[in-house]
């Protein structure tokens, strides 16, 4: 990318421009210059080699050398100039910052744009932010107003500042420490607490747009000693900062610690310090050598003579005398890392390091081998006793490993840069070329290579995974370095066949992303997105999915307020063909202000400081589905105190609410939660009234005080104590058991990531790389592999044929590791069904609705109204309770969440391949969400592990999730919470961000960002950031016929013969590859049974699985035993990727015998089993046998009047013989009439 700068200045400002800068103006003799009458700086950035694509900016100056107008030339999507006028007050201060205005281009010339122009364009009287200054030479800001009528000066919704000094009434504690030196480190103590005298501290008060105040006190050295956040007139959240004589921060006293110190007569105890405070120790070179976070043991640090951190140890590592080390090369780059085992103290290690003259390692032609990996570096710098190597990085040249892949001479037509100098003097010198990362739990490695073009830009990578397979990426970059194409080749094992993923990107003249296509192998090219922008470069329309450029399975429309905050995704009040609509209200309230009269202090109010007042949504999944809404209330610390769910037409039903109380550190002390409205009720039942107990910040007990409802947190008369590692003070603060939830043990690795979790006697094992990347999960015998974004899972043949869900397990089936899915920027691709699934995600990345074009017709069929089921006979004085049931269409799943992330009515198994839900994170079998650095527990709204970046927000408990404001904040990887919206607001003008489900991606080919605004540097395929979506379970394609009744097992043909016999003269049935197809016999009026069976065969939304067995027994894998059934056993249904699969286990032998004994037509009992399964799926999708059987059985019997049940006076008898493993090997079965005691039906002995 090339940049030109031209400067033109008049005589009045020549003294401000250097001679060198003046000379630049004559360099570009061929280009047209803006003007000869104005002062300007003209910048042109070439986006293409021939200059046809370029980014041009002209900054004009007034006679005083001040900027007065900035023009982004032809920068808008329609080719208009984007002009920002700059204005000053009478004292030359920039008191107003005007929003940019798009106007027809003047071809670099200055534009006639003013504040009035901006006001007219935005339709407000203040299209600018404004500052009010103090009337003093200092000119400090007293008030700041944001653009928009609701934030204008005089509205009361501005930010205000006050400057003063402390008073006695402020009662600022003075923590005086004593310092001594001991073994070259400072030793500090807090012997006394007093109060500051008046006027010795500066006091700065800041009040946000909602009147929430933060007060900061600083001492004479400019050090912050107190940050105070008033909770009410009586209580403050005070965070104190205590320094030693050298200016080092020694203690941070959290609000809860300060509260306990006050209660303890202003006396500091070691227990308060250990449980609730941050403590730091420094050496005589002013390096931090010890730190202790609240509730954790000490962390130790050792430095080399270049002051680089080389060794560290936390409390858990100390139990095994382990130290994590880092070694550097002579340029300060990380060479390799590992674990050293030594019983020496930190001081002794530091002494040894000081005596070692070797500070860095050098590359060598010979190797030393540790952890099964030869290392081409020296081992002379401390520590030399290397126990394990965890990672190795190589720069400049690639060492000669025998597993190195062939070096590509070119990538997508672009010659690659080699380690040998070219004629132009180019090579891979000073570039990272290879990295090795070991698994934590074993000695297998991931080996990664990076390839560059002649511009030293990374254009390819090759990663050999720990199983021997590999992921290879190739990227085609344009002149400006923007990705045009990505090709990814992946296989799990070296013997596997490559999966080839091809992605193409197109952009407009300013490199805003227009289209993104995706192709798997040689399948049809899919358009993931087609983007349209407004003149401010905000994404306004995105067409998602489909194979036609002008089409789209869904069109997503975005709207924003004047501050750039997203306000809606589609219109939930007017969905049309949109499957999902979502609206965010900040400064307005449309629902109830006081949703619960019993808690009238919890009010839903307009918010102006960025907090969200309401979210409303609607899905196209029900006939006349009501609008749903959450209204939120907050306390003065911006903590969420309630989320009130309101359904249009029944807003006061108190459904799905969460109410919270906190201690001063933000630890939840009380959580109340309700469920959905039960049929016939007017007020929803409360399912949780949880009381939390703590030691320090650690949750030690949860008491369920809501008795009589089993749908919430487990009720225990005596709740269990939640345990943590190595006692309450010596460990790393990791939760090790939570018996209330059945979790008896959690074991962690040295990264404090869970390595083994035991819950209800079931074990989940995890495998990680040394950099914290999860590679494998083993839940019982179900294995999941995570490889560069590709996800594999143990899959049985019955699961594959059932569309990826959990069908009836055959104990003789052998599961295979199969590629199940990979993420895309808009969802995911499902490899079992070879289909794309698309996700609607909200502003937090929560997966709200997923859909797939399963029948490949280019349109999505929503869930449709089907029928109304009523209980009991109609009585005008006592009307029955009626429930609507729906067909699923092509909607894969719909998720609604409580504010802290618990799913409403979640019933799907975590054994489906795609389990990315809240914040786009993977739901674990334990009910926790895996965020990367920590696991989150939505049922209690807390983490179970200390925040690795706890020091970034010391006023919060290190176990707090999302700053206790999870509607606004997300913790992207378990380490830090920030507002997703704010990250976008601080990006440069003209940058476009769109939600990918795991964060946001921008135009211009930039790296995606997470919800903090941090770049996402994933090693997964194609450079695409990890997203929250995965693919569909559609059958067939291109309008092919679908056959939705399958008969499986050894007796499938005999079973089909019975089914065919039952429909003789009505339907022409055929059986091929386990699937039943059929058509009506011409000229015959079909019976209701024939009509229903034909519907079942052709209904693409429902699959009927008829599993055949020999006799009365089938093996239940969950119960681990042989289960008796009377010919058939309806197992209910499950919903997976939009398709309902119902299963009935049927014995053709037994059903045929019943037909004979009951004088029914041949095959009628088997037909009944098929109809029963279909009706159960149709009317009770996703429900188990207990819910669906009675109705399904009765309705199937009504539809086919030929079917006969056993008379109620017939009872079964017989005997069973089992083998030593408890399996049934034979049994005798008979039925006798209880009235006559005679045997009516005798099946004799059945051998299995």
C-alpha cells in the first residue's frame, strides 16, 4: 500500500511547515491539487496498484494553522465526500465536535458545510458533541454533551465534572504503611489507619448521563488514593490504593475489604488482606517479584539481568515445585517456554540468575531433546534445568526437522519469500517462520509454519496437528493487503482425505466488504453475506445465505441511533418474512416501568449512559406469536438488579425474571428467578430464591429458599459447601467441587483450566495445548476434537442416519470420529448433512435463532401453526386449557436467555454437535459455558475461577461476570469485560463493523475483533475468526423427493412387508436403502390411515425411525439393560437442526402375532407403530414418551379403526433367564384373562 502526501500552505503558515514537507508538494507533479487559495494537507493512500482504488483525505486549515475541515474524498458507498467541519469558540477552543456529513463530491475542493448542515442532515439541533469549559485559565471541562436531542446541554443527560479538595466530611482513610528491606525486597505492613486532613487531596467528581457518580481523590504526588462510587447516601464503594515511599503500588483495598476494616474499628487484619486485597512486593531494582490476588496464594517472579521476566510460579505450581519459564533470543523474542522443577526459593533462584552471564539463547545446528522434541537452541540462560518444553518459536530460518512440509515456491500465484536473500535484499529475516506447541497432558505437538510474499505479508500457513493431520491455508491479498481469497485444506489424520474450503471476498472502492462466499469441496458456492451500507458506512442490510448473488435466505436490516449504537436488527413488530427481529431501547421505555408492584423500587427507566433499558424480540416460529421483551433495572453502580420478562398481552405475568442483590464487591448475595407461565395460571412460579454465602469473594454455599419447585437450583435442606483448591488461602482460587450440582471433583492443569470434571459419577476429560487452546473433550466414551476450527465427534451410524441427533442406541454399534461441523462468519457448516446453518445473534453474540434451507428451494419455511390441543370436553362455564402445537419448518433452533445466560426451558441434549449458545460459547455437559480462560456458571451468574486479568478491574470481585451488567458487557475469553458497543464507537470514522457471532468484523480487510475490541488472532481455517455458528441437517437437495420413514435393523424387510400388507389397495409402497417411499393407488379413495402414512413419508420436517427387534426386548443404552415392551416402544422425539426425529422400537414378529390373536388385518399393529411415532413428532416435537405417548397412541388408534389394543382384562406373565452380564437370553411370555384365569395368548419360549 502506497501513501502520497501533498502540502500546500500560504505565507501566513509557512513557518509551521518544514522545508522537507514543502518539497513533497512538488514530487507528485501529475496529480491534480485541491486548491491554490486554501491551506491544506492532501493524503492519498493507494488501494490498488494502478491507483484506480484509493483513499483520499484533504485537511484544510485556517489562517491560524488550525484545522477547519476534513474531507474524505468520495469515501461514501455512493461516492460522495464525507465532510467534517471543525469549529472553535471565541477563545479558540474546539467546544463542538461535529458529526461528518456526506455531500456530493467537490473533487478535493473545500466544501460549504457548517454545523447547520450537519443538523439538517441528522434531523436534530445538535449534531455534535459539546463541551462546557471552566471560566479560568486552566479551562477544565465542566460538562460534556453527546449528539442527539436527548443528550443535549440542558437536558440533564450530560456528563458533568466537579473539581475541589477533600473535606473532613469525605472521611478519606489514610493507610500509612511501614517499609523495611529483607533479602533485597520490600516488606510492607499496615499498622494504622487514620483519616486525611482537609485540603490535602484533590477531589474530582464525574457524573455520567444517568447521574451515577465516580469520585477520585489524589495526593500531592498525583497518585490516586481513593476511587469512590456512591451506592446511596449511606454507602460508598471505596477502592483504596496504597503506595510505598518509592511510589510502588503496594496494596489495593477493595470495597468489601474497606467495609470490613471499618467494621473492625479501622484495623487491618492479615485475613482481610489475604481474602479481599491485592498485595505487591518489589525488589531493589523496582521489579515486582511477588503478588497476591484476593483469595489466591502468592505468585512469584524471577527476572534476568536484562530485566525480562523469565520465571513465574503460582500457588498450585508450588505444590509440585514447578516454575514456568520463558527464554529469549538476543533480540528479545521468545525462543522457547517450559516448566522447570526446583525446590529452590524465589530468592535463591534470583541469586542464581544474577550470577549467570548468559541472558539469551542462540540458534544452533545441533539439538537437545526434551518432551520428545529436538530443540535447535542453546540451553545456557537460566534456568538450565529444563523439565518440560511447552513451546518453541523460530525466526528467520526454519530448522531441519524431519516432519517439515515441502516449502511452497508460490501461493495462489504469488511467489513466496525464502530465507535466502533475493536480488532486492529480501528474505524472511526477522520474521516468525515456525512454532511448536506441546499438549499439556501428553507429549504430542502442534507444528505450525508461516509463509510470506515478497512484501513480507503472511499469505499462507501450514499446521500439523497433534494427531498427524494438518490444516493448510492460502490467502490471496490485493495491493493493499486485503484478503481476496482464502483456501483451506484440512484433515484430522494424515491418512484422511482433504476437506477443501474456498472463500472469496469482494469489496467496494473503499474496501468495505460487499460479498463473502464459501465453498466446501466441489459443492455449490454459497453466499454467506451480501452487504449494503448507508452513507456513513454503517452496515444497513445484509443478505444471508443462498447460492444466488441477488438472493438471500434472509435479509437482515440494521438501524442505529445518532450515537452510532445499534438499535434494531430487523423490526420485531413487523417481521414479514424475517425469522427474527430484535430491538434495543436505551433512552426510551415501551414496556412496564414497574413490572412487579411488590418490588416497586425496581423500575425500568430510560438510560442515557449506554446501559440498555429494554430489548424486544420476536421470532417467526408461531402463529401470531406475541412480542417478547426484557426490561432492566440497575443500581447506582450500574449493576443489573432485575431483568423483567414481558410478553405482549400478558406483561404482568412475572415470567422468566431474574432479580439480584449484591455485596459491595459485586458478589451476588441473592438471586430470584421465575419460570414460564404454566397452563391455566396468571402468575408464573418462582423457581429460585438463592442465598449466597462467601469466604472473601469465594462462593462457598448456595441455599435454595424456594421450596416446592424442582425446576430451579437443587433444593437441599443442608446445602453442600463449595470447595476450592488447597484450602482457602494457599491455592489459586479454583473451585474444585460443587456437590449441589453433582460435581464432586474438578482437577486443573497449570493454566488453571479444568482437566477432569466428575459430575454424578460421569467424567469429562479435557486436553489442551500449552497455549490454552482446547483440543479434545472426552465425556464418557463420547470424544470431541477441536482442530483449527473444525469440530469432530464420536458418531454412531444411527446418529448419522437420524440427522445427527440421538436416536435409539444399538449396543453393537461402534462410534466413529466424524467431522461434524466448522464455523462460518454467519453460522456453521454441518458435514453430516452437507448443509449451511445460519445464526441470528444479538448484540452480545447470543445465538437466538438458527435456520437452514434444508430442501434447497432458496427460501426458509418458518414454524407454522398446525392445530390446537385442548384438555377435557368443552364446557362454557369451565373452558378447557388449550395449547397450540407447531410444525418446525426449517428453523433449526430458537434460544431465549435469562439476563445472566441461563436458557429458558432448555431441553436439548449437549450431545448434539453444535452447542454454542450464550455469548456464542460452548455449553458443557456440566451446564457451564467454556469461554476459553474460564468456565462460567449461568445458573448462579458467576465464574468458578479467579479472573486471570483481575487487576484490570480491582473494584469487582474476581469471580464477577460481565461487571454484573451482562446485558451490556461480555467477557470474550473469560479474562476481561468490556462493552461490545463501545468498542465499535471508538473505531475510526468510516469503519464498518458487523456482528459475526463471536465478535465483530470490519470492512477494509482488518482482523475481526472480539467483544472487547481486541483483535482475534485465531489459528483456525482461512484466517476467519472463530464464530458461533455451525451448519444444517437438510436432506437431499435441488427439489429431490424426500422419504421420511426409515426401517432399520435385522428385521427391516419383514417389517416393511407388514407395513405394505397393511396398506394393500391403498398405497403403492417400496423399500430401498432402509427408506420407505410410496404413492396413492389411482382411483382409490384413501383412508385416513393411508393419508396420514403418505403424509409421514413426504413430510420433510419429520423423520420416523422404526427400529426393529426380534422379540419383546430391546436394549436401552441409557438404562444399560434389556427393556420389555408389548411389540412396540415409542421413545418420543428429538429436534436437531430443524428436523424432528421420532423413534419407535418395533418387533415385526410380535406385532404380527398380536394381529393374529386379535383377529386384526395383517400388518395393522406395525402400521399403528409408524402412525404413533409420526403423530407424536407432529404434535409433541422434542418431547419424551411420557409426554407424547397417551395422545399419540389414542390418535393413531382413532385414525386406523382396524387396530385393536389388548383387552384390559389380559395380563402378561412368564419367566426370564439372564446371562452372567444380566442380559436376557430367553423368556416365556403369555397373556391370561384375569376373569377366567385362562391363558389366552401363549408365545412360548423366545430365545435372544
